[in-house]
C-alpha cells in the first residue's frame, strides 16, 4: 500500500538524525568579486581587511577588486602574510592589523589557506590572548568582525563553514580553530578569479573537492542530505576536473568546479571527514606539501582500508566517478587512481620528500587528529602505519 509500512534499514530516512549548520549567503556570479562593496555595506561596514598571500597580492588579480572597493569610498587594508599552510604566527600578525582598522569586516581572498587564516584572524582579534594556542585552549568570545569569503581556488570549500586548519608552530602539527561566529556572512563565488590558477594547484585543489565528497559520503555521520550533495560534487569532479587542469581558460569547467567545491564542503559540514584528512594533514604539516596533494597520495589507501565497512557506498562512487568502468569498490579505487594520474598528481610520500625517519612522527600526528572520528572504520597506530607504508 502506498505510504504503508516499509522494511527498515540503515538508509531509511525516518531513522536518520542530522543537523545542517548555518550557511553563508552564497553569491555565485562571474564578476561578483568586483561588487564586494555590496556585501560590505550590507553588513553596515565601511572598512575591510583583505587577507591573502603574497603571490596573489603581487599577481595583479586583486587590483580590480581593490580598485572597486576604493571607488565605493571604503577603507581597505591588505594583509598578505598568509603562508601556504597558514600558521598561528600568520593569524596573530593579521589580527594586529585588523585591530588597527577598528570596526571592519574581514575579506579573505585566495585559497583555503587565506580563508582559514582570515576566519581565524577575525576570532583572534576579538580575544585577549597572546597566542592562538592559548585561544584554542579557552572558550573564545565571538568574533566582532564579520567575514566575507572569496575563494580563488576550487578546493577547500572553507568559504562555507566555521572551521579553520592552522599549523601550530610550536608543535609542528595542524590544529583547528572552530567557532560559530566565523561562519562567513557571505561566500562570494566568482569563477573568473579561478581562471588564472596554474595546472598543479588546480589539480590538487580539485582532488581536495573529490576527497571531501567521498569522505562525507562514507562517513559514520552520513545522511540522505549529505549523500545527495556529495554525489553531485563527485559528478562535477568526474566531468570537469580534467578539463579545468588541461585548459585553465575553460570557464565552464572552472565554474562547475567552484560550485562543486562549495557543495562538497556543505556535505562534509554535515557528515564530517575521515582518515584521508587525518593522514594527509600530518604529511602536509611536516613536509609543507600542498594539502590536496597529500589527500591524493592517501585517498586510495584509505579507501582500501575502509572497504570492509563501505563497499556498497564505494560502488556508488564508482558509478559516478567512472560511469564506463566497473561499479565495484575496487572500481572506485581504480577511478580515483586514474584521475590522480590524469591530472599529474600521482605522487608517493617519498616523492614529496618524506624520509624513513619521519614515519613515527606522521603516525603520532595522524592518530591525534580528531578528523578521524567520523571515519567509517576506526583507526589506530597500526592501521595508520600500514596506510602510510602503502603510500610511501
């Protein structure tokens, strides 16, 4: 009978529990970055701290953006001290600059590093702590400066959430800054800003999108909501990432990847991530390697480790990631490997500079990463060592 009793199972929506955290107002539009004054003024602000990295600041990409802000009679300062894997020292320096601006908003423009650093700057500036580490050990007061996040890469999806990955320079380890008040008020997605990105960061950032979506899809916290969004993001990667890497001027591929990045992040904001990020964070912190590259290095091995718990889910990944290939768990791994090779980021840990004596440190760092909690299969030092050795 229609609407009558049905067989219950783990995928029955009526048995699921999930929470969708607040999202920014998302503005998707070519040229939207030239109209940031609209968002700044909507927040009642007349000043902005632009948070970015030196390469982007010197590239000329920001010039029309800054010119448009100044033409709107806004006070604009630029902090370009963001490192590729942003550190607590970057955050502390940026917060000093924000404090001198007074009642301003924070506008990170760049990749995930700039967005994570910018959000952390907004929080740290509102708290009376000497170091980011001290703030992390406290219950911070809310940020006073609202955030408008403007990604120039299709990768981290940091523009959608309240979490930041910041390297603790004392420990040499990636740590987290998380607070509801640093969820961006606006996420401004302008595909034109991504067109100048070179092939390698396009590839590594794009693989970050894939990993976000796959890990959200197999997480212990997955839901009907996150699954639908994650699968759509995987499909965008499958269809458009190779094109974006091959032809950086392909604005449709760039647009699809930029939206896919935001979607994958929305999925993991609900479902969480897993051991690909747990193991990858350790590598990128210790070797200063690109975040997406370390995920590409680890994803196939973590998928193999998780296979006993999520084979049916990986079969669905295979259908979307490689529609013409076998719809099997092994097929999903093969599709991830093929994409990695096709876009030129097929690298081992040793290729990234890892020496044998680093293994113990990586294991210790990875075990300590709380992102592992939502991995579908629990990890421990032995299992992490096996995955690292397979990737070495």
